[in-house]
């Protein structure tokens, strides 16, 4: 115990990381998010359980570094171009889902008798999904590069932007809760927004020019440690300077630092240098959050825990599900997106941390949000699996009762050895259609993106909107009469699912898939696929060569 008192920083890091490793490893083996393991590690070394208790002050300091590096990473990977690709559904969906979820949370908190500012924080904390959990969920589903993955990430970008604005206004909300009214309140709001905007301008105008130049000069020295040091200074130094000079949160400062460096040609190198530190301190951040959690809330307030979990898991899922359907996406896409968003994480923790520091949120609010996070993160993979099983037998045509018009085929495809079914239509799809134009092929395209389908229909191209793994969709595409199916979607697991569905309807059909790398090509071997094309540039020519070799 003497060593722990003499070296509290080292002991907190050593014991915290050790328990995080053990609990995270166990969680991974149980197929639960490792974040749950890190939170459990925090509970074990926290003040609410017997045994060793880590220093809460040092844990808080370490968690602040974790927040800074997490937000630096968010800014570093922030992409307006990704958002613009799915802006219609992402912006509309995120705003409606967050607003409705927050209002339900606020109403519930007010029913419990909480003050208005605490209720607002509680509602906001329940409305935003975790970047860490969502990206890992998409990676596990191999869906990060799919249409659903792009929508979910764009949706999350909008949520992040809203929460960034919330970080600016929460301190002002605290002042309003302390009795500031009238002109003084208006001044406080305008001053906070003005400081944040001034900081954004400084970073956007000066930082965007200065930081890339500094990083380039440091990179020329060839010193790895100096470059790594420059990355840490950019993240932590800018965050600290922003807090001191502009009175904005550390998280906001780190986010803008990441956004500025994102424009540099060395942004990938910066990300690689920051990642080990980001991972380690992110773990300590989750451990520190776990230390705050009092497990007795599960016994003392089971109704509150159940209500919180219901809002996060069920209500958010339902809202997101029907929002995605309203944009005429298939049910399978709606399930993937809504299940990925049915959880909360780091932004929620940052909010409740600010609320506790500013005296806005009662301890009960902290415990309920943490309990909701535990439950939602732990069962997120289960929700995704169950939802897909429940809706797997529901064909995409069930969208018609919701008032949506399905695209109509001109006629039922007839047997034709010149017929090809193209599944997935993007840059490669356009290239295939263009390069095979002289081969006199009759293409039917299947795609899940209704906007693409609408554009193709205007060009009089035979196209169907739906899940290519669904029996009805394949039947309408005339798969039983087609001679070849070409699958060019980015998800290898989804590709194999579609291959099996095609084989059930047409065992003799020739199937081609496109592998983006050697690893995918190896994965496709032995999967009942006739031809595996590797690479992008020659795929159109390879398709023509393949079809000619079949003597169509």
C-alpha cells in the first residue's frame, strides 16, 4: 500500500490497464464489446466495490487525456465529403432521432423531479451513439464500406456535430441554471458562441496553414520520436490552449486540432502515430468512467435503469428503423443502420462528466446513463443478430403498405443466354456497363440505393431496388433465367450470402465476384464462386473476356 501512496500515478495506470486488459479479453471471448470490459475494470478498482481503490483525482486527469485523444481522432477522421454523399438521410435522420429521443429523456427526467438543465443533459446523453462502438460493430459486420455503413457513419457525423455545439452551450446552460436571466443570460450565450466561433476561425485560417507546414518540416528531419511529439503537442497542446485562451472545452479544442491536421498530406501518418496513445488513453477513459458507476443503482432503481435502457436500445432502434424505411431503403439496410445506432458511449460520458463538474446532473443521472451504456453496448451485437433473424423472412416488398412505390419491371425476364444480373452499381458497375456495351448483353441491375435506382430508371436501364439475397428480389431480376451473375459489393460476407441465395434458384449460373485485395480473393476460394476478379481497372475487360470464354 505504501508504494501505491508514493506512486499513485504509476499504480493507477498499471492496475487500471491490467484490469482493463483482463476484463477486455474476457469480454472479447464472450463476444461482447471490449468497452464493456474496460467499464467493468473501472467498477472493480472504483470506490463502490471492495478492494483496491484507484485515485479518483488521477483517474479523472487520465480520462481528460483520453477525451482529448478520442476527440482528436474524431476530428482527424472527420469527413464532410462522406457526409455529403448521404446528407439527405443522415442529416434528416440524425436530427429527428436525436430530437425525439432527447425529448423523451427530458420528459422522463422531469417526471422524476430533476431540474431542467439536468434533464436536458440526460436526454442529450441518451440520444447520441458511440463512435467507437459503431465503427467496431460495422467492422464486425464487414459493413463499413457498404451503403449501410456510409449512412451510419454519416448519421454519426451529424450527431457528433450536434454534440460539438452542445459542448459549447452546456457551460452556458449551467449559468442559466444558477439564476442568470435576461440580458445577462443573452450575453453569456452570445459570448460563449462568439469565443467558439473565434477559435474555429483561428484554427481554420491560421491553423490550417501553419500545422501542415510544421508537420512537413518535422517529417523532413526523419526523426520518428520528434514527429510523434509534434502530434501529441498538436492534440493536447491545442486542446489546453483552447481551454485557456478561448474558454472552450478540451474536447472541442482537440476536435478542431484533428480537423485542421486532416487537411494535411501527412494526416495518415499522424493518425498512425496518434493511434497507440489514443487506444491506451481511451481505455483509461472508459476505466475512469467505470469508477464513477455505482452498481447498487441496479437494485435501488431498477425501473429507472429499465426505462433508460428502453430509450437507448428500443426507442432509438425503432426511430432509426422507420426513418431509414421512409427513405425507401430495404428492411435489411434499416436493420443494420438502426441496430448500429442503438447504443451510447463516449460523448454521453463526456456530457455527464461536464454535468457533474458543473453541478447540473444529480448522481442518479450519472448512474442511470452509465447503466444504460453498459446494457446497450453489451447487447448491441445480440440486438443486431436478433433483428436480422426476425426480419430475414420479410421481403423488401413489404414497404408498399408504408406508402412507398416499388420500381416496376417492364416485363418478367425470359430465358436468355445473353442475360446478366449485376448486383451493386457504383463506379465499377458503370464501367462494366460501358465496357460491355458492344457485347450485346442484357443487364438487370440490383441495388439497395433507391436514389441510384431512380436515376437508372430515368435512363431506361432495367433495375430493381432490394436486397439481392432475398428470394423475391432475385426472382424479379430473372436470376433463374440468367447465364451469369456479377457481384461487386464491398462486403465479402454479404457477397457469400447472396451467392448462396443465387445458387438456390439457379445452380448452373456462372457467378463472378470482385475482390478488392488478395485477402478477399483467398476468402472467396471454395465459396461456390466461378470467377474471382482482383482489382478495379481491368474488371470491365475481364467481364467481356469471361463471357466470351463461356461462348455465350
